């Protein structure tokens, strides 16, 4: 199913999830009270779930890059020095 969102195209796929019926109903009630839908909340959760992994990978890339450009001259810091702010 293709959907248009403004000037961008969004490839929408349907999936089936299973969960406890009482939990689903409670989630639907909460979504209604927040003026949204369970589908919208799931899409937001999915975006955040993927984004966290991407952000972690980007952070590791930055750390690798910095590791190559920072030098302590061989000096080892104490635990207290490393935790100073």
C-alpha cells in the first residue's frame, strides 16, 4: 500500500501483532485519552526503536574517530581524574 504524505511517498506495510487482549484494550483506551490511535503510537515506537540503534552506531563512529585524534602522551589517569567534571 502506497500513501502520500505531503511531497514524500511512504511505503506502508500491514503487519499482524499478538498480545494479551486486556493489554490491547487498555492501550487503546490510553491512546483515545491522548487523542491518538494505537497504530500511531506503534509507528512512533517503531521509529524510536530504529532511531536508538542508528544513534548508537553514529556515537560509536564518533568515538572511533576521536580515538584516533586524541593523545594523552602515554599518561594514565586515575579514576578520580577521569571522573572530574
